[in-house]
C-alpha cells in the first residue's frame, strides 16, 4: 500500500533501480473490501515518489481478489509523471532486468 514509508524511502535513497510493487488492489469481502495492495493510482504516485529506473509489478493477477486488471494498472503507470518504465514479468520465464 502507499504509505508514509514510501516517501521516507524516496528521501533516504537518491537512486532506486528497481521497485517491486504489489498491485491489483487485492480486497476481500470478509475484510470489508479494504484494499490490501496498491491500485493503479497508488502505483503511479509511488512511481512519482520513488522515481525508480524500472517498476516490476508483482502479485497483481490470477486470483479473484484482485479488482484491477493489468491493462488498468498499465494505463495508470503509463500516465504517471514521469512515465514509469515497467517490466511485466511472464510467470515461469526467466527475465533479466538491466539496472
């Protein structure tokens, strides 16, 4: 989730190469649908605060408790200022991230 600690990270570290962000706005009715992971707007704000070289979205699909889909997340990150460089991983495939 987007919280004050992310702003603190941005103050402590000048250059962030990779930010692994839990996205998809996971929520459960039993927990009153309080979001447990970031939605696209929060991811865009985190991208703005952290200004990482690359964002790697993780844990954002494959389960019914996610309420935002990949295309919604991608649109929000593309619209962030500055536009975020996003590396979407493919499950089961090795990926190299140049930092």
